């Protein structure tokens, strides 16, 4: 089983070249994200923050997923060849 660290270290360009579809993973977020309403509010505030630069938003969402998601469950739903970086990019672009 691949670890979260493995996903983090892979490059975004690899994801773009493979055209990996993260749609299903985004629909399964309830399976690996906390049920804590305050944390989910924080997640949406970061994602919806239009004043934050893209790089900063990317790092904030990535850190949030690393700190609060259930790694094992997230990896279970991650598409083959997918990475955490690719998923974060998908979330930002499709918000």
C-alpha cells in the first residue's frame, strides 16, 4: 500500500500528463474527512478564500488533508496513479 508521504512527494506534472480523474475521490471525501463541523468549516473557508494566492491555498489545503484526513481511507479511494498534490489541485480548480 502506498503511503501519504509517497503521494505528497510525486510531482503535479505526472498527474497532468496522465489526466487522472479525481471526481470520484472528491465525492468520497466524507469517507476520509473528519465529521467535526468546525474542521469542515475551516476547510471550506480555506477553499473559498479568494484573497489567498493559489500557492498559499494549495499549501493550506494540502496541510489540512495531511493533518485531518484518515490517510488509509483516502488512499483506498485514490485513483490509480493519483497523488495528494494532484487531488489538492483538482479541489482548487473545481471549487
